[in-house]
């Protein structure tokens, strides 16, 4: 069973502003909503009708008590609903509007013995190409004229082991057509790309 959850955050609070600036802080707040043995949680911060909303897709229903205290939620309880009934409605050939915040990157090998280096796609053209190259294996198709990059930004923060993380994100919005319903359902609960722990990879669709 999968669940789609939403809670409104108070983005005028200092701790919430810090969490928005440093995804590792928001990651900790998200983790506080679940027991230690939970599965993968996808999450994304959106501004919906002027309100700062935290969206989650998870295998368990989140408990928002600790997060509410930390980030000053404007919701009394947050909202969670089963996601599977919606996923079951997806069929090949359907058209949907989509939104995705992702971490578009590429890997380059310096030589045959090296593990290579990861580079962020920094231009809109590179980011659009990144998404177009991944559509088929994720169960959908988009045309170049049917989507755009709405927002890009850099994040920098220290990981728990003192490793510095530098992350470039891009938010995509547009329309898609379903080419493989099973793959798209998997995409909606498993995400696209890297840095899912830090608010990337969650795609949502709507009519």
C-alpha cells in the first residue's frame, strides 16, 4: 500500500526557512514522521496557492507530530490518503499534467580505471535533454514543446560524515502521455534520478 500525504508548513519560521535552504534538515524532519524500519519516502516542497506544502509518497502513513513542532505546520494534522486507487486509474494513451523536481546529472569517466565524476546539468537545454532521455524507461512520453523548466537552484550542505554535498535541482512542468502504465506507476512511487533523500525525484500527475 502506498500513501500520498501533504502538510502545510509555516515558512515564516526560522527553522522552516533553514529546512527549505538545507535539504538535509528537511530530510530529518521527513524521517521523523516514520518508524525506523520504513521503506523509501519520496518528498518534495511545493508552493500551492501561495502556501508552502510538503508532499510525500510513502509505504506507511506519516505521523506529523514531531515535524509540526519543528517546522510550525499550519495544518492541525496534515492529510494522507491511499495512493493505489489513483495509480490503478492510469492507462496507456492517457494524457496528464505533471510536475517533477529532479537532480539532473551526468557521469564522466576520466579513464578506464577511475570511477568517474558526477557533473550537474546547469543549463535549461541540458536539463530538458536529461528528462527527454529518461521518459521511455519511466513509462511516459513528452514533446519538447509540452514542458518547461520552471525553477533551478543550487543547494550546498554538509552530510552527517562532514562531506560537503553540492546539488543542482530543476523543476519540470508540462504534459505527458502514458506509454507504459506499469512503468509510470513504478515511477510515481519510486521516483526519477538521484538525491531522492533530499527532495528530488518525486513526480506527480493530475488532469
